[in-house]
C-alpha cells in the first residue's frame, strides 16, 4: 500500500502506536502523518496510552554484573569528553570541579579564557556564577578578546549569568535549573565559571558555602559540565581557602599548573 | 538528570523486565538494556522532562531497541509465539509492591475484553506484528486490527480519565 487516506489511517493508527504494523503499512502511515495534523494529534494521545502500558510490564531482576558493565561503559565514555581550560593547553574532563587560586586581577581576568574558549562552539553553553553587582564588569572582561557580542550571547541563550542566593539550597537550585534548561535547549557541554561571594551580603555564611561546594561535586556527576571556581588568596580568609577551596575541590589550579588529584580533597 | 547510579538502580527492574519480556533471552536482554542506558546517557541533552518521566523515556528506548532486534535480527523464530504474557515472571508481582500507577495500569489492561487484551499483550509485550498475531491466533487480519484499535482506544480513554486529555 503506497498511498493511504485518512480513513485507512484511522484503521492503522493503533497498530502504529503499538509498533505492530508490518513494514509497508508502517512506511505508509509515516508518510501520511507528515502531512496530517489531525492524525498527529490522535497519535500523540494513543502514544500516551502506550507509554503508560509500560507500567504493566513485569519487573525482573538483572544479574548484578550488568550494573557494573553498564556503569563502567558510561563512565569510560564520559571520561573521554573534556573541555579546554582556555588559558593553558590543559583540559578538564566533563564532571570536573576545580578551584583556581589567583593573587591579582590579571590572574582573575585570565580565567575568562575558560568561558571564551566555548563561545564559538555550537554545542557548548557557558555560565557565569557571581554576585549580580559584578555582572557588568565580568561581562566586560569576557568581551575582551571576543569578536562577537557578549550581550547578544546572553540574549540568544548561549550564555547565562546566575546571581547569588541567600542559602546554599537556593544556590544549588538556581544552578540546577539553569543546567536543566541548557540541556533542554540541546547543549551537549556546559562550562561554569564561579565567582563566589564569600562574606558578602546576600550570600550564605562561610559554613554554608563550604557545604555548597560539596554539593557541586554531586551536580557535576549528573550533567556534562565542567566547573571552575575562582579563589582570591589575597582577600579570602584562611579557613575559606582551606575548607572551601582545598578540601572541597577534587582539582586545584594555580596559573598553568593543574593538580588533578588534589591530595587535600575530602569527599563529602 | 538524576545521578546515573540512582537511575540504574531505580529503573533496572522494569528496563530488564521489558527487554526480557520481548526477547526471552538473558544475553540479548542484557545487551538491549546496556544499549538503552548508553543511548539515554548520550542523548540526555535531548531529554525533555515535560514530555513524560525519565522512566518512560528510558523504557521507550529499551522497547525500540528490543523491537529492532526482533524485527531486523530475526532473533526469535516466529513460531515461538507465546500467548501468556501476564505477570508470571514478576519478581514483585504482589500488588502491594506495585505503586498505584502500575497497579492501575494492570487493572486497566485486565478490564479489556479477553481478545483485545491478548492482541495488545502480544503486540506490546510480545513485539509481534498484527499479521503475525493474526496467523498465530488463527483470526483474520481485519479482526486483529479491530482488536488492537478498540483495545487501545479503550485504554486511551481510561488513561484520559486518569491523566487528562484524550484521543480524538
């Protein structure tokens, strides 16, 4: 059957939704659906019902070996995906959470190269996470050395700036929601550059920020994201540097030096 | 997306159950479940949570892969058609262990006339085409088409009553 009319499709659509049509019929319905809104809508409803049919499937326990096999395969694949650091030739695997220690403005400005490196890549999404009073100046830093327009990137949803929140829960929720949206928009890789407002108004207290950094270690496992947090050693308290930086980040960076297995890192 | 390990642990029973139900072979079912989790991982950026839960999304991949194997690899000889596709292999068939949604779906399926239920079971959980079902149940093809159509419309209207919106 090459051409089918609407009446014939009425007869065939249930079989189509159940993937029970034989090949020629299936191809005919495919062609018909491309030009028929009414049947597309009907199919959507029937598919909802077939999707729910899956709930009736008898559960069956797979062998424990399957768990190891599948998780290993996915981890191996995830490990091969990485992003360039931008200011050096080093790369960070997706799922990384690194802190970069810097002691002057030039060092801090240099970290912008991490975001800039992804701006031209269609599958990548960038996030600046900072106190909103810094958005304008950070945007200007990012703009330096970038041929396109940073405001334009924000407007078309290729780059986002996420502001502070009063609790670590809200900070994580804000980041999670933006990551979800970037994924829904079809981005495959996300770079997040963080400028955390330690001891600033509108941010959680120091203890909560340490907790927040630990939560980020869970977030990076769930998304194709690499997170770089900036730590200003001239301004931050020793305790913040030690607990928030060294003990909470699996990877530490100073200039071009990168320590991939930070020995001070304590997994939560 | 939920953490990968949690996702696996939460969905392995239904994913493997569905693959095994269709393929009736441990090795093939394991392969399909692995392919589905990998495919889910690779295309997680396309996953749209507004179009249904993560579970439904993953199980759809499992089912499509299993059907591909059945149809294209001719993994299962056609004469192995099995009529009984109920809960006999369910490790948690005690209704107390099924959530309200799953229990409801089973009851909805049970409420169909037997011929419609059998046709839908064979198509959906057996992976058979309507002409295969017709041959093996020794019914005219038109009759099987009607059973699938009426059965699915009934399920769709029950679905609508529970979850909203309906087939026109």
